[in-house]
């Protein structure tokens, strides 16, 4: 059973403390009708005027605390932004690779293959996507949760996810358009997905140089925080204090191992 909004809120607050996160985790939820989406408490709908990238809108939620409704009119027309989240198909020019040929790729074949390989939500089913801080408990539950963290924070979070139910965590790297690896992959497949945010997410979405992104199912989110709290009790916690490259590791290892 998926955890409810109040449980996720409580755990999100705990996670911010455990990892000293800069910004709070964000929930995403797809809606099949705009009317249903508009029932979300505290919703702001970005339509008319400027069209933004999805990563800009997500960043407004995690940096300012907005609960935003994202529809096809909110984001750049005929772009990867609306295409990845299933709200509207990208243009033929985009899908053919022509737009990125000579920019990100040295030939159109490579650019087209990049488009072919990108994970996407199916088209035509959903009319809107809501992004909201998990701590506000406005999505009950979200489809996926976005965690932005430094590599050191992220590896400890993954250690927490693996503590009681081990599985090997793998990444997929789309390169540019890395939103497809995070929320695109997670929303399309229902599975957690770890990624490295791309150039555009950093330039337009304000993602910091040292931030990675994990898109998680609500269940994995809870499981990781439970494990992370257990690790804290045995002395494995954030920040990770450097021991020193010239020190005998035996003393430090002896704290944790017999």
C-alpha cells in the first residue's frame, strides 16, 4: 500500500534533518482531467504570458514552496518539456533530431537516436501535472517524489534504501534532456530513477553544480528514510567527517566493526 500524504510529510521533515538538505523533496502527480487537478489545495496554475521549462517550474516549487499546476500551455511549445511528461508531443523537427543537430550532436543520426531513446509518459492520457513540496501534504499520494541532493547526501540516502531490502541501484544517462531520466522515467514506469541533471536543468532550472536528482516511488522514499535513520543510530550519518588520508584506518573502522 502506498504511504499517504501525512506519512510522507512526516518523513520528508525527518529527511531534511538527517541529510541537512538545502531544499525540500517535491512530489509530482499526473491528472487525467484538468478539473480534477484544479481540486488540489493551494494550486497555482501557470498559463498565459511566459512559457517556461518544466525544470523551471519544478524549481519554483522546491525553492519557493509553490504548489504548481503544469499543463501544455505552461511550457515551451513543441518541446521536450511537454513531451517527456505526456502533455503534448514534441514537434517532428524535434523528434527527428534536427533541432539538436550541430548543437548537442555532431550529426542528425546521433541526435535522432537520442530522441528515440528518451523515456516518456504516454501521450493523450493526462491533462496536467502538479508539483508540490511533500511537506505540504497536498498530493495524496504523489506518483513520484523528487530528491535533489549532493553526491555525499545521495549515497547515504541510497545506503538507507538498501539497508533492509538490498538491490543494486543503477543510473541511466540521457545526457542533455536528463529530465527524461528522472521524472520522465519514474512517471512512465512507476519505478525509482537516479539521474544527473543536465546543462539545461542547471542553466534554467537553477540546479546547483553539486546536485544529483533521484525520482522515487513514495514507498522507496519511506523505505530509504527508515534505513537512513537506522544508519544514524550506528554512527553513519551526514555530514561525513573526513578521517584523513594519512591516518591508520584501523581506529576509525573499529568504531563500526568488531
